[in-house]
């Protein structure tokens, strides 16, 4: 997956595609090559999801820190 593709995938899109990849792997019936390609795609999608969640966590932490800072100043 290219960085551009990764940038364009939102969390929900990546998650939904990952669910489909897992479903196909669990169902079986794919060749070894297909299974490996699915596995690799699943790994890429999991990284996208992880990065999106980490970004959301950082934004939330920053917002909470800003709120606490404002309370400390009496704002």
C-alpha cells in the first residue's frame, strides 16, 4: 500500500476492509498466494487503523491537557 492510499483511507474504511480480509481468510478456499496477499493487506490495514487511533488519542490528550490548563488558570 502506498503512503497516498494510506492517507486517503479513513479509520472506518480501513476497519471495514480489514474485517472483510479476515472473513475471507477464515473462510478458506484461497490459494497460498491469495492467502499471503490477503494477509499482507490485512497487516497494512491494521497499521492504518492503529495510526488513526493513535492520532485520535493524541488529539484527545491535547484537548484534555488544554482543558486542564484552562481550569488551572481559572478560565
